[in-house]
C-alpha cells in the first residue's frame, strides 16, 4: 500500500512540474462545454434576407413582415430591380432573396392562388436546405392566417432557385474548409512541435551559437512547411476538380495568394505556441485546443455562425480561419474577384503581419 501511495505522489509531482499542461487539462472540459454547448446547433437564427417586391401591395408587405418578425430571418432591405440580386449575393450581405411578382395581390384576392420565387445562396448546402425549410414553415403559417374566414384556402406556390450549388453537393462547402484545416495542422501544429523538439533534444543551443540570426532560424523552420502546404493545396484543388467535380470558378492565382497568406498566419501561430511551451506534448495540446478547436467550430466550417451567441460570433472575428474559409468559398465556388473579398483579404493580411511580428519578437526574447 505504501508503494502505491509513493507512486501516486510521484505521478502527482510529475504532472504539477508542468503547470501549463496541468492548466490545459483542467480548463479543457470547461472550454469544450462552453463552446460545444452553444456552437453545436443546426438551428440558424437572424439570417439576412432581402425582398424584391414588384407588387408593392398591402399583402406583399404583410408577407415580408411575417418573415422578418420570425427569429430565423432578418430583413436587410428592399431591392429596386432584379439587377441588384446578383450584387447583393456577391457582397455577402444576404443569404436569401424573395421575389414577389407584380400580380401577387391580385391573385391572392381574386384567384386565391399565386406564385413567389425564392433565391438562396447554396454554397453551403446544409444551411441552404435549413433556410428553405424555415421559409416553407413560415409560408404555411402565412397562408393559414390569410385563409381565415374564407371558404377556399389560399395557395402560394414557391419556386426555389439554389445559387452557386444547384446540385446541393456537400463537397462544395467541404473542400474550402478542408484546405484551411490541413494548412492549420501542418503549419501551426507541426511548426510548434518542431521548435519544441529542438529544445527537448538540446540542439537549439547548437543553433544559437551558430552565425545564424534568430530570424534566419525561424525562416528556415517555416519555409519547408510553407512549401509542403502549397503542394497540399495544389493536390486538394486537383482532386476536388477532377474527382469530386467541385468547380474552381474563380482565379487560381487569387486562391493561391489567399492560401499563402493564411499559411504564414498559421506558421506564426505555431511559433507563438512553441515560445510558451517546453515539451512536445504541451505544444500538441496547445495547438489542438488553441487552434484546431476554434478553427473547426468558430470559423463557419461546420456550424453556421448566425446561430451562435453574440459572444462566440465576436470571438470568431479573431480567428484567421474564419476569414480565409469565407474568402476561399467566395472565390472558389462563387467565382468572385478581389473586389468582393478585399475586406477578408485585408483582415487576414493584417492578422498575418501582427502574428509574424509578435512571434518573431517573442522567439527572440525567449532566446
């Protein structure tokens, strides 16, 4: 019994010698519970939509109000012409447009049968399907309310048009996110482990006494992973195009430029983790919890950001993967150019510069 107690004490001392790892292990359940408890939800709320009301009648206005007053949708405004539909989708300011024809009011009042058109951004097919289901439910409620006191019920026929992904293939949404995840794993996780491995083996001291400057050492560590990441991006794009039939509608040059900038940000994050950890185990845990989980859950890759609480949506703004995946989808699936993604590109570039500057300075200070 005494031997057992002695070994238990020995293991406790071994764990407490690394306070960072112990803190991560204790905080992990709380972090996972908070993130997964709120983020893991298929419910989508406050989805922005616009209305092209060609009827401009009381009935059409009631329909727009009925949809806007629901927790699932948020009206961004009315369009003046059909030419604005493509522009508003390209800006990303709405996910859905409702087109109400000019004869809507007349058909409702006299024939009890009319048509409307629904256009949905289907670059994320799961989200698009959910939005259509929500809309159909609201339309059923609207028809029931309008049919009260009438002998014959009112019927509104809905024509649905899925933009950018009419076949509703999940690969359209999956491939851009997969590129971001692979680059995060290779660049951030492997870079942090590589630097910490040098510390553990004692070879970092050999590098420090060499004529190489710390910045040169960092670049020498990062460039191989940058080359590997670029090769992986090329292979994923080729497989997606030729095997999964995922279109590459936009500029390949712009896709590669986005990938390179995001790769540098991931490398910088890996160097930051390596500067505050002493063991490969701690570096791997820190990369998984600090980078992989937020990138998967709070980037819009798996769960829509519209359904998350305000605090989690706020946190998502500081995650580089969110901006990268959002911009990559617009270029790759929607075929948009630089003018449509300049905000994401600028934010990602600023993040990359800040992260690289901090990681290099932190690395030098530590050395």
